[in-house]
C-alpha cells in the first residue's frame, strides 16, 4: 500500500471506494443475471460474495487491526524517521521489480500481450538503468504498468469467488485469490534462490529468503500508509464490512463502460468532490492525542481527539456531519486547517455516530434535537473541563465549529445559549458549514438520491448499477486521464451519495438496536454475525427510521411526531439565532439539502456579516478550495485578540 504522488483520479476513487461505496455488506460479483426484471419500484444491488464464516473472518480482522495498531504503527514511525522517503520508495520499487515474472506470466495467461510487453520493457529498463529497480526509470519514460496476478487470471477464466476470506497479515481475500496468492508466491524468483543442499537438509530454509524479503518489502510499503489505515479502521463503525465490500468489488477484473448515459447533475457531482477535502500532512493524525471523559448521565467514557498549540491559544471544537466519527477525514482536515493557523483543535463524534450513541447519548435513538443537542453540549462541557484540568492556562477563546449535521447541532447549541447557563460551556463563536435547515427534509433528499436509479428501466437497472460501481473500481486504477470530467450521470452521482448515507443509516439502526432492541428487526442483532441483519436494515430508509424506529420510541416519552418534526426545524429557533452575534454560517446556493425557502430564511435571519453564500459547491463539495477555507478561517477572526471571559 505505497503512498506515492498519485493521479487525481486514483485519489478520488480510492476515497470513493471507502467512503461512498462501503454502504453495505453486499459485495459485488459480475453482473447479476436476472431471470425476470425486478419490480419497477425496487433497486436490486449487485449480489455479494458470500461470507459464511463471518465470525472467523471478523476475529482474524480483529487480530490484523491489533497488529496494525500495536506493532506496525508504532514501529513504522521509527522506521520512517530512520529511513528517508526516497529510500523507502526505492525499496518498494525493488520489491515490485523482483515480482516481474508473476506479472508477465499472468498478462500472457490473460491474453494481455501489450501488458506483457510493457512489463518486460519496464523490467529491462529498471533492472539496468534503474539499478536493480531502485529507480522507476520506466515510469519517467512513460512505460505504463500492467498489474496482473493469478487471482485475476482465475477470475478471467471463469472462477467466481464463493467465499470471502480474511487472511492473517495479508488481509481481505477470497478462496480464488487465496489460491492465486499461492501461485503468485510460486512465481517469485526469490523462492528458488536457496542452495539445493540446504533445501534437502532443512526444507524450512526453502522459504527463508523469500519470506524475509517479502515481509520486509510489505512492511516498508505499509509503513507509509499505516497511519491512514489505522485512522480509517477507527473512524468507521464497522470497518470489516466496509473493507469486505470494497475489496471484493475492486477485485473484479472487468472493464466498465465510461460513456455517460443521460444528463449530468452539477450539484451532486460537486458534492462528490467533498472526498478531496483531507489533511495535507500524512503524519497529522498521528500527532493527535486521544483521551476519555466520563459522561455523568450515562456513566460511560467518551473519547475525544485533540491537537494543542505549544502556547496559550483559542480552541476550536469540531463536530462532524451525520453519523461521522471524530477521526473522519473531513474532521481531521478541518482540525489541521485551524491548527496551521494558530488554533488548538478538538474533535468529537457526531451524536448520530455509534461511538457517541453508545457512550454519551441519554436516548436510545438520536432524532430529537433538544436531546441530541443537549447531550452534545454536556459532552463538550466535560471535555473542556478535562482539558483545562490537564492543561491549565492553555486555552483562550472558544469556538464551536460544525459541518453538515454537526453544523445543525452547533446552531441548536447557539440558539439555546441564553437558557444553557453555567456549568455548561459557553462559546465565543459558533460556525456552521453547509447546515441543513430542516432535518426531515434533508434526510428525505438522501432517500430520494438512493432511489435515483428508479429512473432507469427496470430491466436495465441492475446492470447499470453494476457498471456504476465498476467505474469507481476502475478509477482507483487510474484508467482515465487526470483532467477528465467525472464519468457519472446525474442518476449515478445522486445514487453514490445516497448509497454512502445508507451506510450511515445502517450503522445508526444497528447501533441503536444493539443497545435497545425495539423488536422491529426480524433478524437477531449480533456482533460477530451481522450480514443477515445488515441485509434487513438496508431495506429501511431515513424516513422509515424516523417513522418506525424513532417516532414510536419518543412517543412513549411524550414526544409526538409533530413535536419531533418541529424540533428538527431551525426556523423555530429564529429569534435566538438572529439575536446571537457570535453565529457565522457558510452555505452553498446549490446545496441539495436546502430549498429556496430555506435560503430565504437564512438571509432573513443572519446579516451579510454573519452569512456567506457560495454559488456552487453542492453539499460540502468545495471545502478543499482556497476560497472556502479562507472563509472558514474568516469566521474565527477576532478570537485571538484577547483572553476569553467565558468558562
């Protein structure tokens, strides 16, 4: 997993696979043959590779995570310090060059004559001029790589994977690729360099040179990406299911049709660009500290992550979007942005995230803003107390910054500031980035996006969905020019967004029912065998969540559906919000979560000094642009001027 200077499409697609397509345990195999067309009002996702030994696979994945967190991550930090990046890249190049026989054999077996030729050219150039492959001279000369292995070859020959496997150390696989791995090992020339007499006297030495070099190269390659890998596993509620989906889909050796069928949709295409907003310094997440605070109402410990300036500085508390974790890429990117500009940063998970739900929520299901917002406010207060206890005199003024659903929560805290007196923390600034105005309207739009493929004819729908996902997998291999436009129609871009949020909904429902099972789900809610209940949950929409899960739960507590809906409408807090001079709002004119009515309310509630509206960007799609980042930092202007008077 080397991190190199990658084309824009590879960076986009790799993030899309993990963030947009990790939406269910259903992993992709070749296009499904449908005996009869699906019902006109249904979406049939591509079938998954079966996972009959899921409990075993999850246990192995747990071992791999512990190895990654406890061994590879700490030792790789020392390794990166001792071995410079150019040397690490060179070692990786040598490892790639040595495995040339495997690639050329499989290119030939797959009938990829051009690929076999290019790999031979690359091996010749890099072995000679590139000093045994240390320098990738062939890449500078424009000779393209043509990756191929026995797993791909078996797939092209017709072997359909029938069982997902999680291998120790090697990670996700299936029975086809596991056999292919044995073939790849046999094709490695290092396997045969042991002297013949040593092999006869001690067969175990037969694998010695190969094993040592192979694992050394694997460790070298992984040392550059382990920080991001650990962050991903910590940020995702169920990284196993996400990786299972992404891996099995990406391993399909098929070429998609990149021709865009139908009209494009600019707001949703712009929204997809939100995946480009990430931290610049790959080491930045590793510089953070993570601690826990005891939440009085639950008696449980909630984690938070922070980056502190060397001296006294204002602090920005960051709340991420719907269901997002404190270590989500956008959260860490915002932390880096404010940290680089002189602020300390603290990240906490969203109230709809499983971590917050299970540790800090006083309700079984998040949905009622007065409860969710108050729980968040209490958690922030405890975190602030903890930080001031351990780092006295380090903090000046305080800001609460949220994006998407986190912005919605932050505005609620701002609206209730007059009634939330000490001991709850008071903020000097409230920053809301791309906030929805009406919660139910926002989640209804997410449901509509997931249902976007219903525009396609029923007989073509499954094939088109399959091709959409194949596009993303192909983009991860840089199969389009760097400056090519997004190859998605409006239906496809909307669906990818809707699919990503279905993943969030899956986690919300599963976590809530694991904690308080309402008896709605027919499948048992288990920790180590989740596939059956995940499949059932996937049938529920956000509207279903509010009507069938949250609604009945809150009705038993005296909150009617009408009250639940009204509480999730920021327009009902107009007086408090307009009277709070510390509020700053940044939105996009074409955000699909906002209607013209919502935009009119924003303009009427917040003066131009407090409201910034960008013409384009969709939902969070322009966070990576210098203009928006400058605007975000502008909302924090004045916080460095004098010490805070608040507590």
